[in-house]
C-alpha cells in the first residue's frame, strides 16, 4: 500500500478514495481530494513535515498525516 509518506522526492501519485474518511477536513478544503494528483516536493531534515503540491497548491503536511493518505503512483 503506497501513501504520500512512501513517495520519493519528485514522484507523483493519485489520491485514492479508500482514505477519504482519514484525510483531515483542512486538506480536503485545499484540494487534496480523491482523484487529485499529488507530488512530493521536499522533505524536512528530520522527515517531518513533508512539502507537497496538490492541484498547483503547495502544502506542508505532517508525516503522520501523510502516512494515512493512500495514493496510486504514476
């Protein structure tokens, strides 16, 4: 099972519908919806937070949250 946390820098994935109930409302409002393309841009030195791009928006999310969002790698 791939999550945002398992992506390597520069890899992209599509958010799966399986994890809809685990995605925080704030991320849903920012466009991190099932079917959205996510790209991992950068990881902080201590692996938390992770910097991602979703639908053209750049977001920083905690690794704990990234582990809950299932993606299909492109």
